């Protein structure tokens, strides 16, 4: 299929009267991601290590390829099989010669009478087709019973038909029934008698057995005109097969190249079995290599799924997406296997060259597996390349198209974008902080640790008191409203306050999202390390692990027990959590990050560690404006950490009468009214980078998908948010251009700072573009679903 034809098919697929190029391009991007390896440095490291270990196993244990060794093992197995068969059929002998003699006497075949014409003792088992353990051999055996003819080849490889000798005609059945019995069962047991050689040579020289299935097929084909004239090593195909069968081709030779008598290696059935045994030996390190890589992939991705879905019990394992866990049929595992098998084969071939053992030291199974792995890896790349070509077509169409969105984008931005949706009143903000308080209190009550459980509870209580004091003390400064008070309520009082603010409206579901994502026990202060640098305080370090710390699953269940009335549907918080986890996982995988559900405070704490606290106050000031005017140093950092950890960013300036708002649901990334500071959030991102953007983008995507679309069906407002988001991307792009221009004239110290800001801007833009595509997909998919319901 040509690219144009594929394009037409895809266009028709979306031809529903609402042609959406953004949606198509997003779907193609998703398809490309599925076809592209997501292997990271850990995957590459384990693949290389596995290849090295498996190669060492091959070199030290498997060693050189030896058909002679394999044939010896196969000969022992065949001797045991022949003796066992004879015993089952009535013989009581335990030696191979007697067993062969017993079977020869009881199961004769008529074509044995033509032995002289078909090559004598050394060759007639190969040249007589009725002695082949194959479908063709069975057919010729039955044919002999009905035609009184033997079939095979002469010394030149020509197909010949011979009359069965008078002496051997007694071995042909008298009627159809007996002919079929002789041509099948008697034929089979006669071949068993010939496997180990004749009764005179079995157990001594090894004798000439029957050809194996591979050699039988080759001999049968060699008699056809199509293959008859083929030559190998200056021999006709027929002669080459004869030398291979009688052992002279593979025989050991002296310094002059002459064959050593008695050192022939016959490639009969025992030779073919020996070949299989040797290949089996070579397969062991190849299988080990495969197992190590696939096991690592499975357990790592299983751990990621468990972490992403915050699975705590066996029953929650059903949330795992096993398609991403299974180590099969995906580009990542194909890339890992191609690297592992490539390293294995490189070491194996290198060792063969260094030791000058050449062909006998090469692991041919490994070479074959490497070829297959390369083929699979390349095929994924080719499929992705084809989709990229199609995506490029759509992007060209998009660039050359004029849409309604282009016409109304800037008109709607500013006209429609208000903080009425993405925001809380003072009282609603108070409710948010109270819910977070009771959620933390609930976590403290449920705390059970293996040791010193009471001490951990007391430390958590201490953290909660300190956080509560920060929130209360700085509430007026945070809102920039003199005399504003943050009240703390009992459960009963809090429920009453919620009722008074109509919890069935959008604000309460945004509060649920914020409260759900609030994770307590983050550092609330900074301290000096031994070098005099400011670092996050370690007072609550014991609470920042899975054993003693906050458990998200318990926190989410808190909402089910705290609110007994139906402010929101059953399972709503679980729905928000699953959507958030899914979006975070997609962003992390796409952007090659490990950030999952850290709070904004945790991001700032990480940055504080990385920069010895130098940037934390700057970030805090940018994010909260000048609401903490008068605070400096550690006090400013601590107050900022406490409030940002509270889950919201203030957006003052309207005064009490205008309804002072607090941006929630990821609204901070849109820069809505951030303390009246123009571009405040954009400036903060220059310092924080993509981690802050991932968190806010994930929260924004959950808000749009679950609250404004699934709950409110507010497509118009969701589109406005999308457009505002595009505007922020445009601002970032302009900012990036300005930073790059400044870089040329900057001194060394400023260049270092600018390069860091440019890097953060680039990472942020990548994140925002991915989030933008997700946002567009959510809105487009919802619009399509809504239209179908109306129809």
C-alpha cells in the first residue's frame, strides 16, 4: 500500500463532518510511541551484561562444536532404544548385537535382496529409498509390497527401479491386509534394527546405520532433475551425500590432508541426532541470555505498574495493564534482545578468531538468534517510519489549512478565560486546607509501623501542628488581605461549611483533586549542612518512606468515610486517582523521567538540595508573588514550602468584594492571576523545569477530562483552557528565543545560568507540547462521543 492510499484510509476514518487534524496527529504520535523502543540506560545495561554473561557460559561450558561427541551420545541412546524395543517384542537379550539380530530375523524387508545393486553394505541404506525414515520411505515401502519393485539410485545418483529378487519375494504380503502390515509395521521395526548398524557391526565399529530425516530428504531430492546437476566441493550432490553418509567427508585427517583410517564420522541418523544434541548445547547460553533479558523486563515493568497504580493488596493487581508488562511483542524488548544477542555473538566470534578455532567455536544458534533479533528490531523501526511519513503528511495539511480555531483563538482568549472555574473563594480555600488537615489526622490515626509506632505517630502530630501553624500565621499575607483568618473546624463544622458553599458545583470536585494529591510530611524548614549551605531540614526524614510515611491508598479511602453524603458519585476519588496515575505514567515514560506524584513542595525541596538552597527562595517568591513580603531566608522558604504544599497557589488582587481566588486543578500553569505578577508561573518554570510542569500539566489534564468534560460536559470552557495553554506555550517559545539571544553577549558566569534556564525551558516546552496533545485528544474524543450520543 502506498503512503497516499494509507493517508486516504486514515482521512476517511476521521471523516465524520468534524475533521480534527490535531486529534489525528495525536493518534499517530501515540501509534509511533507504541512502535518505538522505550529502552533506557538500565535496559541497555542489563542487555549488555546479559550478553557478556551468556557469552562466558558459552565459552567456558559449551566450548567447541563437536559432531563426534554428539554422535557418541546419540549412539548410546539409540543402542538403548533398540535393546528396549527388542525386549518389548519378546527378546530377553541385553546386548546390542543380539537385539539387532532378533529384529532383523523377525522384521525382514524385500528391498534388502537388492543390496548389491543399491550400493552394498556401506551405501544401500542411503540409496534404497525404502530404508529412509521419512514419508517418502514409507510410501516406497508400501509401493514395493504392491509392485514387487525396489526403488533407489545408482552410484551416479540416477533414479532406478529394480525387481525384487525371488528369494526376497516371500517378505511381500499375500493380500492387501498383509501387504499394508508388511509395508508399515514390519518396515518400521526393520528400520529400528538398522539404526545401530548390522548385527555384525553394531556395538563394535558403529556400523552403517540408516540416514536421518534430513539426509533422507536431501537424497530423495538429489534424484530429481532439478537438483541432480548441483555440485558441492567439486562433487555432484549425490556423491557429496554419499561421502557424508559413509563418514569420509567429515573424517579426521593427518598433516598431509589424508584421511585417518577408523576416524570416519558418519552422518547417519546418529549423526543427525548428534547434531541436534550439539545444537541443544549451544542453545543453552542463548536461552539463558533470552531468559535474563525477558525476566528483567517483566519484573521491572511489573514494579512500575505496581508503583504507578499504588497497588497495596493482591486484589488490586487487577488494575495492572498486563499488555505493558509481558516481555513479548513490543519494540522495547526487541531492542533489548538485539543488543543482548549482538554482544553475545560479538564475544563468541571474537573468541573464535583469537583462539584460531574459527568455525568449530562459533555458536550458530546465537548467530541465528542475533539475525532474528535484528530483523525484529528493524521491522519495528520500519513500521514506525511509515507512520511518521503519514504523520508528516497530516502536518503539511495542517500547516496549509485554515480552521475556525485559527480565526477565533485570540478572540476567545481574554473574553472567555476567567478564574470563575479554576478557582476558589476564601471560604472554599479554607475548606480545602481543613480537608487536608483531617486527611492527615486520619493518616496519623491509622499509622501502624513494625517498630516504635507511637514515636512515629507523635512525630506526625508534630509535623501537622507545625504545618497548621504556618498556614494560620501566613494566611493574611498569602492572600494579601489584612486581617484574613484561617479557621480550623471539627468534622461536623467542616461538613456544615461545605454544605453552605453548595458542594455540588465544580469547585468542590477541584478541591477533592487538590486534597487527593496533597501528600503530608514534606520538609517545613531548611537547615545548614556542615559546609554552611542551606538544605531541607531532616526533622521529618523518618516520615518520608513507604513504611512510616503517608499511604496514598489510605488517604484516598479517607474521602469515602469522611463524607457520608452524595456530594460526588461513588468511586469518584478512585476515578481521579486512576486518571492522574495514567497521565503521570504516560508523561514520565514519554519524557524519560521518574517523577510520579511528588507535590510541588517536593519539587522545590529537590531543587533546594541540588542548588544548596540558593534558588529555593527565588522560586518561592516567583510562585507566590510578594505575599510573604518581610520574610527572608529560612523563614521565607519554610512559609513558601508550607503553602505550596497546601496544594494551591494564591491569585489575589481582586480584593474581598471581587472574590479573592485560589487557583486549583492545575490552573497555576496557565498563569491565571498569579498575585498580579505578569508571567509569574512562566518565570518560575525557568528555574524549576519540567518537573513542576509535569505535575501541573497532569493536574490540569485530570481537571479537564474528569471535571469539566465528564462531569460538566463543558466543551466550550475546555476549549478555552486549551487555547490559553497554547498561548502559554507561545510565551515560553518567545522566552526561549530571548534567552538564546542573551547567551551570545553574556559573560561566563551568566552563560552558565542562562544555559541552565535554556535547558529547563526546552524540557518544559517538550512537556507542555505533550500535555497539549493530550488535552486536544481528550476534548476531541469527548466531542465525538457526545455527538454520537445525540445521534
